[in-house]
């Protein structure tokens, strides 16, 4: 069934788009093409000397740098392809529901709306000069798209067995804890996006929080000002002082500690309980393994001063951790949770 195949393809594509977006950001290539949706007025990065000369004349304030323009355009190609796949899924979902009314349609509709909004955020990211609030929103939109596609794929590939909810229709305690874990992880991902959008990823080089005396540099008002900067170019976050960047990074570090303690405790608690299904146990083991990998990548980023590939992996594994947590919650819901 093409709908099932496309759902898997879309998940893989969305994960690639998230990783490519992180790579583009970390390469400082977010403005590698100063226009949208093309690049200096072309569908591909200009190559000939004449095309390069024309591009530089059109944008004298931002001359062409091919090593930055290509990552940006490749990211756009993948994102555009993902958009086409999502609209194909929506079309096939409407068509398939004629013979199978049980097939989900709300999720494909939400994805189609979301991917259009993501396109607008991508455009505003460029036209507003990497405005941090838009950059973070674009990142969160990418994560949301990936998670909705993953949820759709799981639903399409799962057996239509009824939910065995032993709590008489009410969420059990384990499920409540799991849902709270999703919100905590989402908030931490947002903090990571805000850290990257404001070029604050390398301002703290010591573990576990920051350099000695960081408490004297806390400035939440400047660090979390989402509007009203009054400038046109936010590249390298020159509008922020050192204190604001330290505050942003410290918030991300503290969030990481809280997220690790909460999710780690949740996964271990589930594994030590009696009466859980093999599916829940396997999902908890997988999620715990991904969490450990994410911690290792985060520490490596600090110790090795943000190596590009490790930093990109840190973004990608965060997405995988969220998908693992979603699958765990879905398994808890379908199985009725932990039996006394």
C-alpha cells in the first residue's frame, strides 16, 4: 500500500531535513542564499563567473560563498521534496478513506497545514535576517512535522486492535508521567533551538553548568527577549551581550540536567515494574539507550568545543529521542499501562 510506504519515506525525509537544517545552521550558512526560494535568483547555486558576478552585483552586502550557499539549497531541496510527499499522503488518505473510513485523516490534514507554515517560516528566516524567534519556531516546526509523521506511520503500520485501557478510559499513572516527559523534552529542545539561534552554544566550556562565576552573568531579561530588537541582521547574534549568551547556555544546561533526571528515572522505573508488556519494556530500553547516547553527544560537544558532525548528531538524536518517547507513550496507552 503506497500510503504506508510514503509514510515511512516521509519520516526518513523529515529526519534528514532536521539534520540538514542543523548542519546549515552550524555551518553559519543560514544566509548562504540571501533570497528565497531560489539562490541569488537561481534554482541552483550560481557557478559561472558571469552568474557569480551578477549575483554579487545584486547582493553587494552579501557576496556569494558557494560553501555556504550549497548547504542552504540542499536543505531547501529536501524540505520541498518532503512537502510534496506530505501532500501526496494527504491525497492518498482522502482516496483510501472511500474504502476504509477508519484511516486517519486529521493527521495528514494537520501535516499539510504545518508544512505550508514551515515554508513561510523558512522564508522569514531568510528575509528577516535569521531573527532568532523565527529560527527557533522553524526548528520546532520541523520537529513537530517529524513527530506527526512518525505517529502517522506507527498508526498506519499497527494492527487495528482496540485499546485495552485498564483504567476505564482514564490515563494511568505511567501514561501521565510519559506525557509529562514529552512536554519536558519539547521544552528542552526549544531551549536548544534558542541556544543555537543566538550563537550561544560555545560560551560555556566547563561542566556541568558553565565556567566558575557564571552566576554573576545571569541576565534573563536580555537573554529571553523574543521581540523588539529593532535590527535587520541577526547573524552571529551581535545584538546580544556576553551575559545574555551565558544565560541562554546555562538555561539549556540546567534543562538538560532536569530532562535527563526525569526521563532516566521514568525509563528505569518502567523497566523495574511488574506487569508491563514486552512492547513497553523494549520501548523503554530503546528510549533509555537513546537518552544515554544523547548525553554522551552533549558532553562531547562541550569537551571538544562543538565539533560539527557531533553537534548535528546531537540535533538528530534529540529527534529520535522524542520519537522513542512518543512510541513509548503510545504503547502505554494501547496496552492499558502497568497492571497492579
